[in-house]
């Protein structure tokens, strides 16, 4: 798997978000991304190596020593994990979204991770070391390790009935052969950018600007007489699904009554 090499100036280290650093260590150690990182005789990504103080210029490259350094840093990060918090801007915007549509704590954690993944180049490059053939089962396991919850809780938060999926804020990309960023499909890159960089008084304003109305349809059921037998079976199921989801969709688009 070919990846571009990334440089990281020493002064850049202090600007790496502590959450990103922690997720990178989890990817590298328990999820074993150190293996492709250490392929060949040198580090695959100098940026990742330099962030954790690994000697990218050493002639006597020592994989065992490098892994020990990463493991030690992970243990230290785990001790301080309870003190981690999201950047103030992102935390505030996620909280507003959660209040609007009723996201669970785990859904908020997943959305926060996905936003970082779609915005942070070092985190994305580290996640690339997982490979580009992730299926949904692997994805569930990876996410359970990264945000430290059970695989059952991840499945619940990302199933088709979850609020994340029903609003399309975060869904699972179903095509086999995707990398982690592609498997965690967000509403749009613009939406991720805004969550990280804009003060949002009303998330609805963002969403309305990102959704374009389609042209008025000109076909009706009468145009599908050749599918009548199938439609007779499918339409009742479709009506049931629409009725079931209508309340959640209305809250998402228009807010709670009286707001």
C-alpha cells in the first residue's frame, strides 16, 4: 500500500490535539498499525514517527524499541484519558446538535471522532495504516477500541434506526474495500469543517444551507404499471417506515415544537 510521506516540524507537535494523539496511539498499539508503519528499514511516515519521538534517522532501526516507546506513551495517555476534553468550539456545537435531535453520549463520541478524522491529516494518515479493505465487522471492532465502548454499543449507535443514521450525520459506508475515513461517511466535509471552526447558534441554519431541493418530480405511480405486483407488496412497508421515522425527521429539520 503506497502512502505519501509527511514531515512534521518539531514546533508543530504542541499543536496536535491531545485527543488525536491518544487515538493515534490506540491505532498504532492495540490495533497494531505499528506493523505497516515499521515496514522496510525505516518509518513509513516521518510525521507520525516524529510526533512520538521516534528516531527516523537512526541507521540501526530497532522495531522492538520503537514499539516499546509507543506502548509506554499509550499507557501514560490512558492514565490521563479522563482529563481529555474536546476543543471548546467543537464541544459546544456537538452539544447543540445533541440537544436538537437527541444524540446519545456514544453517538456524540462517534460523531466527534469522525469529525476529527475528516479534518486532521495526522489522524487520517495513521488510520490509513489499517488498510483499505475494511468491512463493517472490522469497523465495529476498531471503533470500540478507539472510543472505549463495547462492540454492541457501537452497533446500536450506527444501526439504521439510530439518530445518526436517520439524519445521515454519520453512516457506515457499505462498499467493501474502503479505508476508515470512507467507512465513516459524514453528512459532508463542509459540515465537519463548520463543526470545528464556526460558532453555531443554530445547527439548523447549517443543515438548510447544505441541502438543495430537487426538481419537482413529473412521474407518478401510474407510470409504473409494469411493477404493480411488486408495488402492492412494497408500498405498505414504505408507508410504515415513513410513519415510523416522521417524528424524528421533523425534529431534525424543524426543531421541537415551540422552538
